[in-house]
């Protein structure tokens, strides 16, 4: 088999190519239809899930302070654990990001998107044998609206002013229309629990494909398959063992030696080394996370848009992606949305490195002297190196970037969101509305650029309640242009999520914009033993 036909077969095996596309490419390569058909059937068969086996994951992100209460989950480790044992009302379709049914089998909004009615699935059992009821759903959502629960989903839930039952249906009444409500309910904190988790929020009893066997914070967690799972398209392995491995070298060694089947947080600098292991596959998923340089629009000299534009044109984005991300990412365009979001504004001109335009706007701004940029190793991986690259590219435009390296301790409390020009990082959010509301709405606590624009806020509210996707997409385009051309953020790059797995692991789904298959990695894969 040639390298190209191996490539085609691998694309089929990984679920990335339809039969029609495979046959067309094979024919163009001179392969007969009968041979191509046999090749496709063989590759497709390899894609069929197999049941059985013990899956082991070595994960960065666990700590001794981790809690089994999904409300307070705040790490990669607990995020994956929650998906193992619990279900939400709604899931997101991995290839499009659209909301799809889970414990809610369907829903209907009112004309103004302010009242939503959900039909709750029947015949679903909790791990303790009890049936899922509408009361369990209501109490779960109520617990996450209580500030005392310290729920990570409190920000999502605060827009819901009433939670009630209409017979066996769930009704949510919002303070204002929100077309994204179903997607907001995919939040991994919102695991539906018996009696809402009020009795014992850390019991890890849910309706998910796996029952919790043990949970040792900062060490490991184990699970066994739930025999009465209401779904047949998940939970293929018999058991799961999640091991906390915060040391990058230890994770790589564990995967290379076969101690574990999957690891997360692979440093791009180590990818080439890991590729040498014959049993390892790199899993590279484009993400929504992005690296930012933050200029406060209300503070001199950054209250001058010409200076902001000069600094935007003075950054070499392509070099940043190559040098800082090792090529595992894409260039940014100075607004926080990329192609991994639904209703992405297509056709916007990509801002590129242009020393002449940078020099023009810098002169027009009237600013003289250097520009002070504060950074730290904790701002994002490679932040200090990125600052040096920026300093070098800006010199060609006659702009002097002075770098001040701040200590990691206290950076997020004393420097970020305090000083006028800093480096930062955002993981992204499930929806455009959430991303803009969190960081760019005028009154947001995390409006790091002090982008105070009532006209932007008005567009944001209009888009939030708009159910017509074409109209909503146009509103998002207007918002993106406003942030890109008049805002205080420089976004040079979006990072990929780089994980790795043993070639025994099959069925990994590259969930659009999300890490570790949107934390569903252990419930979706199977082992080819």
C-alpha cells in the first residue's frame, strides 16, 4: 500500500472521510472501483467500536483541592471525571458545535427567546437505581443558581429568573431573550444529580455511562461501566483509570512506555520527540483559546486609536504561531472569535504584519518614546519569548517596545487588568455571546481593555435574543469589526489543543474548538486490543 492510500485509509478509520470522497480520491489516484471499495470497507470496519478493556489516562490538571462536587469543578481532571459519570440536559454536536439532545430530548423557545420549554427524557436511571424525574432536574438547576453553592455555572444561570415544571416538562424563564440557552446548559458543572445534589453533592451519582468507584483528589479516580446506561453509542471500555500526572516529562514517559493510553497538555516543543515512539499518535485539535496583548482604551497613551492600530500592525502573527506554538495554532485577527464558533463572520480581511502601516499610525498618533509592555511566564506558555519577538518586529516600524518581566506571583491580581499594557490568555467560550459578554461588554468585571461602547453593548443584546441565524451572524460581524478596528486587544494567535494517545486508542473525536473531545474522551474512545 502506498503512503497516499495509507493516508486515505487512515482518514476513513478516524471518521474524517465519507465513502463518496474516498472513492473519488482513490479513482483519481488510479485505483479501480472494486479495489477502492474493499479498501474502504476494511478501513470502515476498523472504525466500528469494540467493547471491553481498561482505559488509562495520564492527565495534567489535577490537585489535592479537587472536589467531586460538579458545581465546584475547576480542573481538566474533574472536567473529564464529570463527563464519565454525569449527563447534562444538552450536549453540543462535536463537528458543528450545535446544541443536541441529552437528558432533554427536545426543546422549544418562545418568539422572544425568553421562555424555553424542555421535554425531559423518560426511562433514564441514576446509578443508584432511581429513575430520573423532573424534580431532580429542577433542583439541580436551582442548586447552581445559589451563590452559596459556589458553582462555576453561576454566571450561566444568573440570567434564569424562574425554573418550574409544566407537568413533566421543564420551563425556564429568562430575564431577557437568549438564543444560546441550550448551549449554555452544556456546561460541565451542570451534571443532573438525584435531588439536585442537595443531599450529597460529592456522591458522584449520575446518569452517565460510568459509575464512580473511587476518587482521590490529586492522585487518581476510577470508574466502571454502568450496565443500565440509557445510551448505546458510548461507554465502550469496561473501566477507566484517571491518574494525575502534572509533570510533562512523566506524562510523555508514561505514554511512550505503554503505562497509559492517553495524555493531555503536550508541549509543542516535545511533539517531535514523542512522534519517534512507534506506538504513539499526536491528537491535534484546533481550539478557541487565544493569546492576547491588552491595551486599556481609557488610559494614555492607549486611549489613542492610531497608537492601538500601530501596535496591531507591528506584530508578526505568522512568526508567533511558528515560534511560540510550534505551528500548532492559527493566526488571530484582533477579535476573540475564530472558525470554531457557530456564526463565525466570514470574509473579514485578515490583519497582517505591516511595518509601513504601523509606522504611519504611530506617527499619526503623536506618541513619542517607548511603549511599556508588562509580561510574565504565567501570562501564557512562551509569553516572555513572544514579547521579545514582538519587540523585534516593532523595531522595523520604528516602535520601541520596552519589556518589563513581572513575577508570576501576583501577576493576575497586581498586573493583569490593572496595568495599561499587558499579556493575557483566554480559553474561549462555547458561544460568541459568552465570549463577548465576559470580556468586552462595557460593565463586565473582566473587560480588560476597558472597551466602553454603548453601541457595542446594544448589538450584543440584539444578537443574544435574535433567533434568525442570518440576522444574528450579521450582528456578530459588526461586533467583530468594532473590536478589531477600534478595540484595545491584539490577538496574534489561537492555539490548538495538543494531546497524544496510544495507537490502541480508536474513535477519538476532534470536538470542534474543545479540548480532550470536550472532556468526553474516555466515554467516546475504545481500545483495539
